[in-house]
C-alpha cells in the first residue's frame, strides 16, 4: 500500500492536481499524470529538462515536447473519454516503487456495452529518451472500435507557442514530429512506434496538430486487445547527430526489445534507487507513504545523467516558475542527494559551474565583481527572473518585486551547497573542476556588495531580500549576513587547502588583479562582516535591522485585513510588509543551517518567537520548523510540519495563485524538505569531513526509523528505535568511520553493526 | 492695483481658497482670509506659530486659537450672511502694501432694505498679539439690527479638538476665552474689547462655543454705525506671567490707543518691510502683482521676533502638513530673507539650533551619530512625520512612505542654510551661538550614514529618498550626495576657521570621543564621498543608481495610466516609481545650488533631459526650472515656471489632494521661489563672502527689474534694464563692496551709483 498512489473515480476539478500527483519522469523529461485521451487543455505535458524558449518579452520558460502518448477511443463513432462519457469505474494509479503509471476505466457505451480501457506507462529510467505505454481494450459486447493513437502536437504552453515549423510525418510506420524552438532554434523530435493486433484496418492520418494511426476494429465480446507504444524524444541539445533520426532509431530499437524487457531494465534502475534512498518508518503508515512519495518525486527529476541541468522549483511538472532553478535546489533538495546519491549531488552543483558566466554577467550588470547567481536560473545562468512578477489584484497592474535584484543570498546558497558536497565527499576533483572557482567568485561578489562602516568597525549588507520575501529591501538580514559570512569563511578555508593541494588553481584564483580583492581582503571581511546576535534578554535574533519596530499583529489579525483572496501580502503595499508577519522561515532556517553555532535555548527562543509570525506562504517553510523543533528535542512540535511538507503533492493543498499568477505543480523543495525533516530532523543526522552525528528525536507515532546514507564514499545503514541506534557498515566499505550518537563517539568498521543505546531521548508525548 | 488683491461676488466653492489668498498675519499668528460671519466650517483659523498639540496617535499639529473676530448680523431676526442671504454686492480685498483685509457686502433684507456691511482688519505687525477690526453698518431703510460679536471657540481642527477646559468669561466688558492644549497643557487665551455706538441695548451672552456681545439697535435709514474690536492672543509659551491677564491688558491698552493709531504703527512696520524687500518689475503688471503678493505672503509669516520658530510648509494658513517645518524653509524661503532681512534669516536658522537635540534623538533612533533633522519639524525638533502619510485610494489602506526615514538630505539642507547665512553676513557670532555645532553634527551624521566600498575606493550613501519623492529608497541620489559632500566640506572649512577664531569651540567640537569621527575622518570622507558625474556623452547626471534603467514613458503616457484622479504616483506601487517620471526638480536643483560647479552645457543638458520627465507634483518644482533656465541664458524658458510659481496662491491652482489627504493652504516655498526666480534667476544675483555677482537675463516681457539686497551688513539698490545694471550703495554704508556684473568686476563705494552696461545679455525672444 505504501508504494501505491491511487485515486478512484473521476473528478474534473482534480485534473490539474493529478497531473502533478501522478507524475512520471526520469530527469531527462517529466510526463504529467494525465490520461491518454487528454490534450493541452488538461495540461498534458512532456517537459524537457534544460530546454528553454522565449517569445518576445514574454517569460522565458521550458519547452514541452509533442505528446507521443495521445490515444482516443471511439465506440460506434462516439468518443470514450472520462471527460464526456458514461464511466462505470475509473482508477488511476502510480506505483512509486517502480515508476509505473496505470489507469483503468470502464465505459458504458450508448449501446450498453462495457468497454474496459487499461493502460500503463513508464518514462524509462534506463533509456532516458524513452516512454513506453501498453494498453488493452476489452468489451463485453461486440463494438465497432475506432482507435486513434499517435503524436499530439497541441502542446501546453503558458507563454508559447514555443515550437514552430512543426512537421508530422510517417516513415515505414514510425510516426514522427519535429519542430524548432522560436528563440534558439533547438530541434525537438518525437518518434512513435506502435505494436498491436494484426486485425482491423489501419491508416495513418494527419490531424490539425499531429499525426495518428487510425485503427478500425470490431472488438469481439470478451476478447482483450493489446497495443504497445514506444515513444522517443530527442532534441538537438542531445548528444546525437540528428534529433529526429535518433528518436526514430530509439523507438524502433525499443520496439525490437519489447515492452517487458524494457520494463524490466527500468525496474532494475528503480530498485537501485530505492536501495540507496529508501527510508523506513515504523508505526506510521501515512507518514511512510508520504515520505516515499516525496522521495519518488525527487528521483523522477534528478539529473542523474547530466551536469548541465539542475532541478527547477516545480520539477519537470510544467512551465510554472519558468522552469527555473532557485535556491530551493541547494537548500532543500541537495541534502537528500548528498546523503544518498552524491553523484547526482555533484551534477546538481556542477550545473552552477556551467552557469557561472551567467552569474558573472548578472554581477557585472549591477556593478559588482564576482558571481551573483540568478534568482531564477535556466540554461545559461542569466537571470530569468523579471522585475515584475505579480499582478496587483486591486489595479490589474504589474507589481515591482525585488526577487531578482536583491536576493543576494542565492550566491551564498550556491557556495554553501558546494561546500556541503565537498565536506561529505572529500571530492577535491570537484573543487578543481569548478567548485572552487564558484565559491571564490561568490566570495568576491559579497566583498563588492558589502559596505564598511568605520564607526561600527564592520561591514554590512544593505538593501537585500532574505528568504522572507514579504519584507523586501531590508538591511542586514540575519540569514543573508550569516550565509555571506559563511561563504567568505569557506572561501578562506578552501584557499588554505588549495594552497597545499592545488597550488596552480590557488595561484590562479588568488592572483592580484586590478579592482578585485585578494585573499587578504577576503580574510578580513570574513571576520568583519556583521552578523546580528541573539538579543541578550530574549535570545531572539532580529530578522533584519528594525524588524522589531514593525507592527506586531497576530497572523489571524493580519488575515482579517485581506480584501481579496489572492492579494499578495508582500510587494509595494502588501499588508504583511509593515508588520512582523513573515512569509516563511528566515531566522529559523539559520538555526538549522548553523545548528552548531547556536545554543538550544537560542534555537528554542527563535522558534517560539517566529513560528506564530510565520504565514508559511511558501512550501519551503514548514519543513524548516520541523527540522529545528526536532533539533531542540521537540519532535512532536515538528511532526505536523513534517506531515504538511510530506503530503503537499498528495493532497494538492498548497497556494495555487499569487495575484493572478498560477503557481501550481509539484514541490520538489518540499519533497526534499520531507526527507530532511525525517532523516536530518527526527533522525538527527549531521555529517561532515570528520564524523557522522546522530541525535535522534522520534515523534510519538514512530517506533522506528531506518535509512541509508553514503558519506565520503562509504555506505551505511542506520536504524533508530526509541531505545537505540544501530549503525551497519557493509563489508564492502573500505575503512572505519567515526560516528557520534548523542555525543558519544563510536567507530564503526566495515562489516560491523554497532548498536548504541539511547538514554537521553526525550520521552514521547507532549504536543504544541 | 498691483498692491490690491480683490475679488468681487461670492462663490461658496472658493471659501477655502480665499482663506489662503486673503491671509493676514505677523509671524506670531496667521488669520485666514475668511469673513466675519464664518466659523470653523469655513476653516476660519487663528493659527499660532510654534504651538502644537497631539491627541492620542492622531497627527500632531498646530493649535488654532479661538476666533475673536466673529461677528454676525441679523436684520429683523434673519441672519445677514454671504452664506445664506440675498447679496447685492460683495467685495473682498487685501491691501498687501499694508496688510489690511477688507470686505464690503450689501445685503437685501426680506423687507427690501439694503444693509451695507463694511469691515477691515489687520493682524498688527507692530503689536504681535493684536488683531484689530473696524466695521460699519449702514442701511437705506430703518432696520431692527441684532449684532452678535465676540469670541468663537468653535475652532477648526483637523486632528482635534486640541483645546480643553475652555472658559468664556467677561470682565468689565472685556470678553475672554481661555483653554489648555491636551498634550502639553499650554494655556491659550483670547481677549476682546469692543468699542461702538452708545445707542441700543447690549447684553453679554454665552453661546454654545463662546461668548458674545449681543447688541439690539434700530439702524436709522441713511446712518452709518461703527464698531471696533481689539482682540489679543497670548499663550503660556509667551513671555508673560499669565496669558489671560496679558491678553486682557493688551486689548484694553489697544482700546485706549485707538484703531487709527494702531493702524498707523502697523503700517509703519509694513513700510519698513517693503523698503527692504520690494522688487519692481517694469513692463509686466501681472508679474509685478504676483511677485509682490508672494513677498507679502512671506512677510506675514516671517519669525521676526522669535528664534524658536521657523516657517511651516503651509505658513500659518492652518494645520495642513502638521504645521511642520520642512526643507522648504532653508531651500526656498531662506534666500529671500537672507538677501533682504538677514535678522529674520538668523532666527530661521537659530530654530535649527534650538531643535538640535530633537535631530540628535532622531539620529540615535536610527542608530547614527550626529544630527538627523526631522523631515517634519515642530517645536521640539522630534520628527512629526509619520510612517504612513497617504491613503491608498484603491484599498483605503494607509500607505507606507519613506519621507521620515530616508530623506537624509534634510540635514545637509540645514547645514547649507547655515553656511549661506554665514557667507552672506560674516556673522561669526552665529556660528558660536550654535550654527557651528549644527553643521558639525550634520557632518557627523553623514559620516555615520555612509558606507565605504573598498573596490571603488569611495563612500556611498545607500537607501535614501531625494527631493523626487516618487522614487523612494534609492542609492546615491545625486542631490543627496552632493549636498552631503557640501556639508562635509563646509564642516572642514568651518573647523579650519574656528581653529583660529574660536579655538575653544573648535576644541570642543573636534575633541576625540569614542565612536565618533574626528576632524581627520571628516576631512577624508569629504574627499572620498561619491558624487555622480555628468555622463561623458550626454552631460546628464543620473538622478540615482540605475535611474537610467527605468522605463521612459512620456509624462502624457504615464498620466494615461492613471485609474483614479487622486491616486498617489509614488509609494509602494505608484505608477511613476518604476519610470523616469519624477515628481519635482532633483538633479536640476543641484544645478542651481552648485551653479559654479557645472558648465553651462551640463546645466542645459540636464534641464532638457529632466524637464519633460518632471510632473511638477510639488509646488517647489517650477521655480527651480525657472532658476536654471535663467542661469543658462534662457529666461523665456524660465518665464512660465516663474509665473506658475508666483501665482500659485492667487489662482489656487495647486494639488489639493493626495490620496484622501487635503494638502491645500498657502505655499510659502513657492512664494520664496517666485522671489528667487525673479531676483536670483532673472536678476542673476549671487553673493558670497567675497563679492556680489549679477548675471541678469530678463524675460522678453520685462523692461526693467529693481530690487534691494543686504550683503555683509550693507544695503544696495540694484536696477537692471535691458541695457545696463545700476548699483547704488547708499551713503550710510560703511565700505566699498566688490560687484561682478557679467564677469566684470566693479567696486561700489558708499554714496556711489555705478552703471555697468550689458553687452552680453541674451536677446529677447525664443520660447521653449
């Protein structure tokens, strides 16, 4: 049960939500959880990772490929479709253990026949260009069936149409679609081979927006007819001479291999994924299900095969948020990959090296040195974020927001991600391949951005937007300043290491250039950058200069002031901006990231101060409150935030509109946040170059938590119960690894399983 | 004619406007140009300089005294009033030569009698607590008259009521009103003595809101009856043991002196004022009239007798803008007083010394050293400016504006005013009395505010609001940075002078204190503060960082986007904020203030660039464009801006509402701007400690311009024609004075009249 996502019945209101909930994908492309008869009106999409297009001044966004899986049924001339037919039974299912989507629908025809349509499909984890789809049709009476299946070029576009000069052809039974993007002329090609019964009559026909096989066949009562579609997608960005030829060749090859063999190879990859990534929760089936679903969502969008793409904020579930990569990736998704599949983490961070020039251009645009990473990063690293992102519901005017220009913490988030990767893997080669350059350029950026205040004898960062976007253009945002200082300190430490390990790279980076800081300057600012301290009385860190001076209404009071349901609470005149109500975890995120720097009572004070002031207007927020609550030994405070995070794409309960902007889709940051809340939070996992620490705090519902990690090249199994922690180091590991469980150090040797009893674990019970 | 402001007929729509247009006053109080029968509904007000009150969290604002001039007439029981009677003739007049207000109204009673009511009044320039009012009544038929005259305590309040515990009494025929302000308990007392015909029957009666003489008298057809009212106003802030006793005593003494003698003394002071301040324009009666009217408006609000008050942005015409003193005073009013009555200029600048502690408190509130002057300054120097100043017309919500927190140029404006005073008077005593301390504290403030950017090797001023309030929170606003640098440079120069002239004061200011800059630091930042330079290609100075990146619609295009007539174009979401459209002169004001630092072609380039982008949403704006246009030899470009400035309080054509906020009243900054545009602009006058320069540029309409100035203790008459400039140094002057006319130096000795011919004067004609 915990591996199956299932919905019975059909509700047209949930089409959009199900598109995200039943997603399949493989990191190369995402296929929304739509049904075979759907087209662009139902937001069917084959979203391609790393392929973007822009038309005029409209928002630049990902390109959706033509849909090779469209299939329509007609019984005696009348269409059978959940949208407008009599449906006796309808089930939609996703098997997250093996990434297989299935549906079964029983239609009642006008003549009283029961026609059963079953279809399953998978986006191959083994062959990244391939989607396979097997469907069967069965009727309890003879029915004259018309089956139309082929490639639907009516592509869902928010700011499209992105594909021009579409050509639909057939060549020896293989259907093809080929088109080019408007901006860069990227070729997008789709091929489809169909295998089915030899009966009936078939023609190939052009439709308004595609090409189909049209098959006329009389279904014999009681018989089942089966078809298989082998659909391949290539673009000219792929490593293939000709995208169209490659797609045709791939589909034909798949046809030869056959569905079952393809499925088996696909399942084997999934098996490996779960072997590395699964988390087991005992005593809480709902949590178990939601967490596995969250992990599934991360695995279907992971860039396992490319270091040129990263993970967009809405994964591969469409074009929302411009298909752009935000800080979400480093801060909320990276830890999962880092601890379970560091090779993918490496790809994710190498993406930042490949987009470094874009970040340099952005810094230069604003008059700074170094690298100012895009708030919304696409293929080139230039910022896709626009200056006007939201429509004012009161005037209909575009609203100026300061996401692009002022969210400078993005460069620190990138540097942080790189350093985390380096700490956990010891992969010096990665630093040499570009990681070091990125960190250094980010440090240079902060040096250029900071101003020195001689009376205070410190550098400050003015005019920034922190994670809490309801308060734009603030001074000395605590999160930003700590993160920037971290970047500067990391840069210094890195350079000290490079001086020994990679003297050439060291010399190249540290080399004196006109108008750029040297290592000595970075060293100085790293020590002199102001970071706000906890208040001596209350322990609370002020989110930014003068935040405490703002009005302090309750969240309820604030919400009572809302005049229009979708009005934006931030921006120029938003009602939250002049109050202490914040959109999402900001100081509290700091408590998580720098958990070793703050005493438990400080973390608790900040959690208790900021939690009631947090609107959680971002899906990134609840998991952070869960993490810090666990850290301070309050797992039952954490639990509701964990649940909210882990179920977001199951329930579909998230903000769907800001102003008139649709922001739905999957939430990979929350998916990653769910894993973090479980493993880093309740599991209390924290690793660095020296040791792996475990300070577990299981919520009352849970009797045990099991997970796997990989640290510095070695794999470990961890199982936490209310009584003890068992650490298993497989025999394949190379060397002993220091662990520290609740402060007690333990060395675990390859082939060994060590159990440490938990005496200090907080008793169950107590809720917030 | 040019000395008389006159309106015939009565239009209820113009009551508010006429209240400003027919103002009288003497710097101690202002009396709005309302009619005798008016009360608070018609915005009758006796606005007291320097007396403020606040109720709860409502805006703090000036206190209006009870109105001692209320007079109501009843003929056979029916009230005679312009508001609701048959009026055959009505004239309202103001004689600006001598500050006398008059009205004449002919009523037709129900019985067909013509009753003529004539009244004249003046707020004494000689006795500052006194208002005298003489009125006559005449009827062409016998009429039973009831006359009610006394003190009306129904005071116009915007955020009142400010007066509590009002007591109305009569003592031996003198009516009195006494009350206290709510916040500080300031006593406000009014006394009235009445002289009139011995006939008829009189009683003293309390009304709902005051006390009156009620006189019953049968007017004999053809006879004229005369009354005189002597009204005195005192507060407990005045130098008197008891405000009420002082008021009674003042009124009785005035009664003894008699109206004619009081009027004569009053007129003598006016004569002196005009002897010092008049400007004569030949060939343009309308301009002559408007300019004299502007000068009149300045004279009736000038703090001639007190250095504890300055001039509010709406003069003494009511409570608009909280009766607060803005930068308007130093930048737009001070030059008039400086060049004509430097004693008043001294009072105006000493006000800043008396409010220095308030400015220190404001600086400390925001975490800075030194003096951060109030954007809206009242009695204590604490900032009366609120954080929410405007109501959003779309939501009805208060709108956060950044006038109070970010308009740091105010401290530079104050320092500039002091230095201008010092340069033109050589009054070292003023520096010692506090001027030096103010300048030094302003310099310390800028030192604390500025951040140093090592890569650029310069200090910058981030997050400020310049004069153009449509663009709040900008970086390196050119105006602000130049003005701040000026303050720092002035501070250095001043300290160098004080070291010689006032070593004790020098030592006190320069003394090393923990956490405060010394002279050396101020010297350094004075040289290292960034000031934006003219673009090498275009000569245009960017108003602030990235201003040129903003959208560049025409003013017309922008205005076409307006959805609601009173919507505010600035603030969080204002439509001007994301464009290059500016509210008022900003860079161009810089061109005026630092006219010697910029080449004519730079001034012209900036004028031509910014003028089409200026909405002139502030009454401070047009005069600046007039000044710079004259300076670059384009007086005919200047002329319409001069006219617009000089006529603002005559026509009443100015913005009356921003959001739902009423902002009407008189415009002393524009009044001062009119004088500046005429004398500093067309006259081309510019003086400093070395010499007086004259670079005239008369507009086509004008054949001559004559004015008087006082520079470093000596008076001069200047007369400019199209052919020459005649400078007369009266025999009473002590020493020769260097003049420079169009670059040619001339020494003018006492008793001498020198005429310099103008060869280089730009030919008339040509308009923009």
